[in-house]
C-alpha cells in the first residue's frame, strides 16, 4: 500500500490544498495521514528530514511534492514555537 503524508500549518493555502488534493487519493490503495504542525509540533524534524521545505507539502512514498506556497518550514517553526510558549 502506498503511504501519503500531507503536512500543513493550518493556513488558508494549506487548508485549500488539503481540500482540493486529498479527496483524489484512493484510500483503498493509499494510507493517508495528515499532519497539522500546530497539533503535532513533534513532527517538524521528521518532515524536514524527508525534505519538506515549505507547506503545504505531500510526501508520497518518500517523494516530496510542494504544493503552492503557504509558509517556509522556518516560519512554521517560529509560529509553532509561539503557539506552544517557546
């Protein structure tokens, strides 16, 4: 089964991309996970190690697809840090 992880920060660009793209993935052939960094800040390092440079991004079987441009990972880290009081 294919593995897809959609990473986003909750911005309007990310939400629009999620709503436009994820419904097209065949859930009988693809295990789909959505990671919202404000809810899962522990996944930031994982995403960057996979090659995610900005969000929204879809990682499909280890290949990163950057979709439009919502925010850089640096900006996401800053925003998540403020959200969790760092």
